[in-house]
């Protein structure tokens, strides 16, 4: 089978009647053009050009191939142009479900980049907790989701998007008011800030730091502040309202980072894995497929 790129080179040379002019038109060197012509002749086992007085002419076989190839290449170029135009002019609505803690950190850049390529597409960003997000995907109320956990993973097609760590921290000012003998056992005597009243982060953190005996204490925390917005949670921690989990992403500058420190410097952080998810059984949709591919490509840049 002849390489399409080489066949295109052959048609340009035949059209120009000159390797020099073809090289200029294709922004290639003359030796590169000559090498591709040689490959085409070898692959077809035909003599396609005759050379007389430093000029080249198509043979009978070359003329036949040129007329056929030019027509087919024009058809291919037309199809490609049509496909590109269709992509650029995609319209419709994408419903993106996002676990609410992740919205401020990832969604603005995703929206900006995708709308730049597809300005006619509407993006509905739907912020939900884990269970509601999974239910929305299963019920077809959401097209795609950025998720951190799924109870029924076999129902979904997923691809990794981003991983980050979550550290238990507090402001230096707040820790200066705490006893220097702070231990895992008395940590919940402090003011605790959480992103939800489920306190799942604290339970997971205790498990990975081999403090399972303290899990029951999590359900009996009395000094508790709960917020849904991740930015509000970070602000409360920095202002010294208590201890809480702080992500190592989100665009906070170094000057902001030094305002908080680990509560237990030697403790292991929580690792959070974000995935792009969509239903495994679904109706094919060009717009949704385009957005899914876009998210997978963005995962390498986040």
C-alpha cells in the first residue's frame, strides 16, 4: 500500500512538472522529494517519470496514476476538511458532574480551554457529592463526571485525570495555642473543620496512619465546623479557626502555603485520585465523545 504522504508528493511533482517547484510548495528539501518519488516507484514497481534535459515528464503509467490519485486525494482532503469543520462547529450541551470540592480547582481552566475550541457548546457544571454524582451518571442526568470514588465501578468507563495529596494542617498561629504534647489521641479536642459532616477524610487519614482505635471518636467530635466550599475551608484554616485538610493544588502561592503547617509532620497524607467517568452503556454522541477525549488529553497537562 502506498503511503498517502508520498502519493501526495508524487501528485504535486506531477502538477508542477518540477522537483524544485514541488519542494518549495511543500516546504521540503529537493533530496527529500526525490527520495519519496523513488519510494513510490519502488512500491508500485512502475516507472512514473522520464527525465530529459534536466526536466521530468510523466510516463503513460505515471499520467494514469496521477489522474486517479489527484481525484482521490481531493476527496480525502474534502472529507478531512468537513470533519474538522464539524468539530469546530459542534453545538449542544454537555452536563459535567463534578465533586463539589474540585470545582474551583479544575473546572475554570477546563471550561476556558474547551470553549476556546468549541464556542457554540454550552457547558452545564453540576456540583454534587459522591453518591449524587454517581446516581446522576447512572440516571443519565449527567453526561460525564470528575469523580474520586464509585460504588459501582463496573457500570462505568473511567480514565485517570489527576492525583493529589491532602494534608491535615493548621495555621501556625492556631498551633501556637495548642499544647506542645499534642497526640493522635487528643487531636479531636481541637476545633475541627471539615468539608462535610461525614468526616470521611478524618477516618481515612486515621486508617492510613494506623490509628484505627480512634475511628469511633470521629463520630463524636463536638468542636466541629462544616463547610461545602473548598475555598471557604482553606480560608478558615489559614485564619486560625482550627485544623483541616488542605490540598496540595489549587493555585495557592508560596506566600499562602507558609501560612499553614502539618499538624503531625511525620503523618502520611491522603492521596486523592480523580477520574473521568461515563456510563459504559450509552448512546453514541459526537459532542460527548469529543469532550471526553478533550478531558483525557487535558489530564496530561493538569
